[in-house]
C-alpha cells in the first residue's frame, strides 16, 4: 500500500524551442505514517537524468526571469506566520543530472555543461538536532571534477564537511574575464581541497576553513595582442591553510 507517484519523460521547452527542464523519471514514495504524526515522511525521492538550462541573455535577464517576476509579486494580504512543516526524507537520490549554463553578456558568449551529477542525501530530518549527511559528485564537459560531502542541521543552520575541485582549466573561462583584463591565460590548471565549518550564532556567523591545499600547474600568461609571454610558472602549491572569519 505504498503511496507512490512517478512522472516519466517530462519535457518543458523555452520560448526559443530549446529544452528548459527535462527528466527521464521522478519517483516519490510517501509514507502512510505521515497521517498519524507531525512530520511528512517520504521513504524515497529520486530523479534520473534531470536536465536544466540556465541562460543569461544580453539584457542581463535569465531565460526564467519571467517566472521569478511572477512569483516575486507580493500577495495582496500577507499570510499569517505559521510553524515550519516537519519533513523527513529517508533517501533522496539525484542520478545523472546535467545543467547547461550560458552567459550571453560577454563579448564572447560563455557556455558550460555541468554533469553528470550524483547527489545522495540519507535520513534528512528538519528536526533542529538532527545531523543530515550528504554527498555530491560531479564533473563538467571540460574534465573538471567536484566532490562535496559532510552533514548539516537546521534551526540554527550548521554545516561541516569537505570539498574538493580538480582540473579547473583557467583558459576555458576566458570569456568571463577577458573583457576586464589586459592579458590572456593560455594555459593553467587549478585544483583545491579543504574542510569547512559554518554555524549561525548570536555573535555572528562562524566560518572556519581548515586543511586547505591548492595547486596551480602549467600556468602561462601572454599578451593579448601578441604571443609574448608575461608569466610562466611550472607549478605552485599551498598546503595546510586555515582561516577563522569570526575571530579574524
């Protein structure tokens, strides 16, 4: 007697005919126990091969700005404050997600495809004392790899974990910065990893990063109007970097 719902083969297009949102399958399993307790309980929430397209046009409005404008309109009568809904999700799984990111404002448009992304979240509760573990892995069409894992809790919001990004090709992002600088990064690979802690406190937001390491390899910067080399660096690494924002 599982209360489940599935939506398969969804496709929503932008006005220009390009896909805006699509997925192969979305599955939700709702638990009968929700009718006898205070929390809405979901045994599973999963998506397969989700695709999202985000584009900033030359007028600096997104392809979904019309939706933002519609939902941002204030209601005629503000709703009365109410307690947040208690929510429990035993397993949230996002498999094969992809995101198309495009910026049309630079002289040369910037485009990147992120994915496939894999996200898992087990035993997510909105109870203030619960630690919600999560993990995230993904890549881009240029070979960059992102891993992110840890745990978080709500009321107040607290989070701790580790993050790593590898194989960031600096010249792939040239359209985003070449209109503002007088040099061209011909080559360079950047990577970093580290641990973090974030917590909302009465004294201020606690932000601590520890064990941060970063590496820059094969950097070569040239003049934009010629092939003359301005900076060339075989390698640079930094290890065991730490910072505490609240205590400065």
